[in-house]
């Protein structure tokens, strides 16, 4: 099989289509997983797919030596070449290496200024200007600041490149209603794509949490459009199906307030996984599935105040919810009363 056919049949085409054509130049995407699940391998998959299309990739790794990073590429390329019965694989592999530049840093020596300097030096001396930047091992989201994310966004924009970073999730992390660690979710406005890798019994499940076109921006745009239509046309009922995709925190609270205002003139039904939006409702219905006479049925039941607190607290944390999540749920409901 020739390289063009390999590109067309690559599994990465499915991932690319799911994020509406790719991360996009000037954007930052993050791959999340616990240690040992496969963040680096997935980032190498992304990079290798671009290299196979003769796009230049700068791969920056924190802590691992160049030889280890290169071995990841060699292993993934070898598997791809064998499974696709690639012709002229040695020539293709050489071309891949010509389009790739690997930089490694010790964790205590890496700074974003050094990344800028490395990019500038590569452009000046080697005439190497990356189309894709992979930053594996940075940032440490628990320690990151808004300025760090602004700099990453600025680097992607000035290089006119896609920039992928990695994020380590831990079992003990506090997470939002989508399972995203709050230490990452707080920077969501700077992240165009959020991908989470979840280990299953015999495989790793790729979960697309947020993508370029269906994240918070599209959610807010959809709400604005529907609000404008509702104000111009007498509609008795408005149904919003998971309009909270890609948003959380204060933005979700504001969206819930807008929905609450709409309910003054219309009957509003919102299907949501957002605790902030759920807390704004006048009535809360819980939809669930259960086994009944050898079949699965969907049932709906209204929730009283105690049930609402439990449901919202579960959205905030887990089932059963933590004590802090229950207190937060009570505060959300109190603010909305």
C-alpha cells in the first residue's frame, strides 16, 4: 500500500472528522489520562499522522530522553507499516524523520521562554517552522496559571500551528460533571479540544469531551439564536437538549439564568448534565433506566428538594456524592431560589 492510501485509511481520519477537520492552527488541545494509560502513544499517533502528510512536527518532551521518544515513533510507525502493508516503508520512514524535530528537557529546567527560544532557533538555523507542536509532560495543571495558558495560546497563534499538550489525571482528582479534573476545566476557555483516555478491561476508550465546533462557543451561540427566535415568535414550549456541552462554572450559571428568564414567557425544558443549569429549574425530573421483565425501560420521576440536592451533588462529584458536593448543591439551589 502506498503512503497516500495509508493516510486515507488511517484511524486518525475518524478522530479528525470527529473534531471537525482537526485541531486547527492557532488552537491548543489537551490529552488527559492517568499515568500509564497512553497519553504519549496517542500524541505520537497524532504527530505521526501529520508527519505522514509531510507536515512539520516539533515534539517537546519533559523528562524523557530523545532516544525514548524516538523509540515511541519507531514502534508506532512499525505497527502501522506492518498492518497497512506499506510499500517503500524505509523511504517513508526517512521522510518522517526529516519532518520531525525532537526536543527534551528535564522537568526542573523547562520554561515556556526556552520553548520560544527553541522554536526561534529552529526557524533561524534549520529553517524549521512547525505545523504541529506536541508538548508532552506540560503543563502541570495543578500548578499552572492563566498566564501559562495564555502563553501557550500565543505560541500556537504566532507559529500558526496546532499545539497539543498532555494532562495527568489522578483517581483522587476533583472532577466536573463531565469527568474533567477541575484543575483542567478552569482553563477550558483556552482549550479548543479536550480528549480523555479511559482504560477498559481490554482496550483504552477515547472520550472526546470538547471539540473545536461543539464546545462552549457553539452552546452559547445556539442559546442566543434560540432566545432571539423565541422573542420574535410565539412558541409555547422550548426544548434545550444538552445545550451545556463544553461549558461549566460561571458560564453555566449565566446560561442557567438565561434559561430561567426565558421561562417567564415560555415553558422551557432543559435536558442537562450541568449542576449549575439544573439548579435554576423550577421543577426537576430525574430520567433513569431500569430492568423490568427482561427488558430495559426508561422512567421519569419528579424530585423533591432532598432528591434535587442528591442529584445535583452527584453531577458535581460522583455517586454517592461527597459531603462537600452536597453542601455545594445546597448553595446552588439556595442562590437560585
